[in-house]
C-alpha cells in the first residue's frame, strides 16, 4: 500500500521539527528513517500514524488523505508501534495480541472464531505460542517487544509503522525482529516504514534509507548509496569505514567522531 507525505510540517509548541517534508513509501517496500537523536524521525512517524496533527501538508494512503479515514477504517490498513508503549503488565500475551483484532470486530464481546484463528497464527509467526498465557509484565524486554509487534500484526495491516522496534534487544533478538519484518514484507506484501538506529541492521533489511537533518529529508537512496563516509559524517558526525559483506550488503564500522567545525 503506497503512502505519500506531501509538504508536511510539524512540531510542538513554538518548535518546528519538520519543515515541508516530501516522501513516498512505495507499495511493498521497506523504507527506514535514520538520523541523529532529535532529528524528527519519531515525529514523522507520529504524523503519518495520526498521533500528531501536521501544521501543514498532508499524508495520502492508498490514494486518500489519511485525515479523511475513520479510525477503524484506518486501523484496518495501517498499524503503528510507537517508540514507547504502555506497559500492559497484567494482561496475558494472548489477550494483548487479541487487542490487535479491534478494528475487525463488530462489538465488544468475545473474539470470533476468525479472530481467534488470526491470533493463533500470529502467535505462531512470532514464536510466542509458549508465552500465550503469561502476563506481559513477566516477559523479558525482547519477548515483550515481540508481543507488541504481534499485536500490531494481528491487526492485519497493509502498512506497518515501527518506531525503533529493536530498542533494548540483544543482538540475536534484533536480528529476529528484523527478519520477521522482512518476512512479513516478502510473504504478505506488507509495506513497512520504520525508524532504526542501527545502520547495519537498517542496511540489511531496507530497500530505501532516508536521512533526516535540520527539519528536512537530507538523503534518499539504497543502503549502498547512503552508507558512504561523507553522508555518515554529515548526518551523524562520525568517521566510518564502509565494507560490503559476502552477501553483498554494505556495513559500516564507526572509527571516530568528527570535530564540529569539520562537519
Ligand atoms: N511531545 C513533545 N513536546 C515537545 N517537544 C518534543 C516532543 N516530542 C519530541 N519533541 C522534540 O522534537 C524534536 C524531534 O523529536 P523526535 O522524537 O521526532 O526525534 P527522533 O529523531 O525520533 O529522536 P530519537 O532518535 O532521539 O528518538 C526533538 O528536539 C524533541 O525534543
């Protein structure tokens, strides 16, 4: 499902964070936003996910302005996993994933047989079956993150927004989450827009990387086009060595920081 961000400006109080941002997320693609802390990545995701009203411009999903969608109608097409989600300590993993069915349900009663089938399938896909009856509060950080992702997947969106889905996870879990996202993209054709801090993970799973700086999009390109010393110097203020793995995917090793006057 294609998404267009058209001349979007957004901010908080007197602070403008995004100024006339244009971006297209192509249908079936994985596009990842990278940039320094505070560069506006989460703000852009929030505007797209309708958690924050833009000051100007508009977002078009599947040919229609997102502000024209009803809440349930939008939730059937798009799911968002914000950076900080509320601790759902008491409820079980199965219940949490069941909440993802809300846009598809007719009333507030029990889940239908169809809903339960989707929950079962999602638990299997995210390898959370053994945790189904565990309260979310008793899970490790990585398991909990998987449970939240499972909830967004149970929503069966065509477009997925993920803000830093790998934060707090160990290296293995980070790979697991990224592989899961790639798998969903490949097998189910879900279009993904996410924020990742880890450039090497981002390069591994994204079709397109987008950098943000000074309220604007600074670069758009394939991982090989973005993982370049001059771009990393500009965006992050780091010196880095770039190589290509045997699988053809570029990766970078930061080797130092750039002095402010040399950026
Ligand atoms: N609710 C808010 N109220 C006021 N300012 C905010 C709010 N949320 C974010 N900001 C500010 O807006 C700017 C952009 O924040 P945003 O969270 O979009 O950046 P980010 O690129 O996602 O950062 P990070 O990599 O640290 O998650 C920052 O300067 C931040 O302090």
